[in-house]
C-alpha cells in the first residue's frame, strides 16, 4: 500500500516508496543495494582476487534487510575467506620451496674449497 508523506525540505507530497523527492531531489531514505548479476560478479571477483577488500562489500550486503542481498554478502565473505586461506597456503609453499633451494645452494657452496 502506497502512503503519501511530505518532503522535509520542500514540503511537497511524496510516496512512501520514493527514495528521493520528485520535486527537489532530497534523499528521503537509502535505496537498496544492487543485486544484479554484473554487480554480484564484481563483488565476487573483488573477494577472490583482493581478499581483504572483499570484507567491506560483504558486510555492507549482510546488513541489508532483503534475503538476496544477505546471500550476496555471505557468498562474498566465503570467497574472501577461501581466497585468504589459499593465498597463505600458496605463500607458505613458495617460501618452503625457496628455503629448500637456498639451503641446497648454501650446502653446495659450503662444500667447495676456495
């Protein structure tokens, strides 16, 4: 049901469904966040490729009242956690491999008489 209210700035009639006053443009309430496929893809890509940066949109979407936005936030948070774990695991593997190679070179050089 659509109720009429009054804009606090211009005192014009506005619908309770309006996010902005059609007369003066004043923001009346926050519009819902976009849950389009493109927006979801961008959020998920951010969560996967820049893990710490994915926390901010995840929390922003989790705070929304509708279920679709909450689902986007949960998935973004899961992708962020998975990406952080994967990054740590790959970094540790690289560091271990580098350390082994460095130790091999050190042992080789230690065995050579100058």
